[in-house]
C-alpha cells in the first residue's frame, strides 16, 4: 500500500557553513521537450533540475527537493522576476552545491546520502502551482508551474523514478508549500508498493493577522505574494515607520511587546497544528523556537556538531526517524528564548 505523509518544520538558516564539508557541485539539466508540453518559466525559458545519482542500497530511492524563493503577486513584480534567476533559467547558476538533505556524504546525511537526489529549480513565481499565460500582444508571461512540475517528473520517470521503491518529496519555504500542493499527485506517478512521503520545511503558512491586525497574508496569497517568510507577518505596509526592522532580523533587538506578539504567532501556529499533532499516526513534526527560516539544505543546521536540536535530536535525525518509521517523531521545543541550541541568525535578503 502506498504511504503518503507530511512533516512540518520551522527551522533556521545560518550565515555560516560547515567548513569541513566537501562541495558537491551538480550540473543543471534543462528539460528539452518542455516547450511542447507548455512548460515554461516566467520569461519563456526552459525549466530545469539538478540530479545526482544514487548508488548502492539507495540506487532505487528518490529524493526530490523543490527550490524556494518567494512569489510574485502582480504583473510588475512578475515581469521584474522574469529577468532574474527566480523567473528564468537563463540567469540561474548552472551548477548547484548539494548539502544538507542533498549531501552525498554518509556522515553528514546518513539516511539519504546514497539516494537519487534532485533539486527542482523554481522559475514560475507561484510554488509550481499556476497554469495560465499573460499576453498583451507585446509582452508575455508564462504562469506554468503545474506544467513545469509535470515536465520535470516526465523527464525523470525514464531515468529510474518510475521504479522507485522509496521516495521523499521535499522543499523549503515556497518550495515547502509546493511539496504540500503536489504530494498526492507525486504518489500517482510511482509504483503502488512504493513508500512515498512528503516534507515541508518552513512551508506551513498561517492565515494570520499581521502586526496591524489586518489579514494581509490572506490577500497576499490571493495575489501570490512576493515577500519572504520572515516578512509576511510584518509586511512594510503594516510597519510604515520601520519599528520592526531591527526585530525582524535580530530577536535580541525586539522589545518585550514585540516578543509577546511573536510568541502569539507561535501559539497560533501550534493551535493550527494541534489536530495533526494529536491524531496523525504517520505524520511527523519538528518545530523549534529558533528565530529563523528553513534548515534542510544547510549542512550546519541539518546535521552538524552544533545544529539546533529538540529533545537532543537534530532535524536530520527527526526526519530520518519519521521517514523510516523508526519511532514517532513529533518534536516541539519550548518558547523563545529557552532553546540554547538556536543560532538565531537571519540572512539578509
């Protein structure tokens, strides 16, 4: 029987890296026949992915990682995005460093190091979800995220994905949202007896009021917002005087009232996940109070000597235990600032 499950994680991306990790640079693969499927990036360029082959016992297992990178919410922002690496493969790096959950080093990624590991490049501006086109006769934008997803899958199926025994669909931020959106569809491409699970790293977005008590996030999603996660609850429109600028980047700079508001966001998130926590038998959670965003692709936060931990467990250990059903994995730590394992560093945009 096919198994589909989710894990939700709120995690940290640091500004420094593990110096001892050898760099694994994986070349880009363009999906050459994508245009025949109507699968194009915002600017009309071909979609792409990076594949590093598995080996040994992991040769028939597959890990697919959606790239993150926010959203665009209107024609102006999407046209701007189309001229960058977020909307066109023409501007993307042709080699990607695989680390964290994508590493091929057994000591740094013990559960998935020898799997076939794929990074799906993000160029549609809407978490691989749209299926439309803007054409005013002089300018064109392609909102073809769903078709890009299918084109990449169709390119990978004859390369071994169609015979996968184990599979994990993952992603961070906007990519984490994509893993929620495509999890069920992903299972439909794989063998009926395959073990298929889905991981959303910092991809759970609340329908929450912002600091000005407006439902701006609801409107943002209706327009496919272009803001990064740590800006969503403190958008510029809700903070015209910039009182939250320092607090957004450094929790030590937050005043008591701001910390109280942030703790309220944490409480509401845990409330939203309560039924999942209580009743899901196959789902997993790793939620810490680190003041940050994403963890799975950075080696220092995925699995390192000083990685953030909940109940003395790193995110890598928690996800491995959850995927392989070694033990129940629903880890939640105490409220900020009690977690001394946090790095609490937010990279500048």
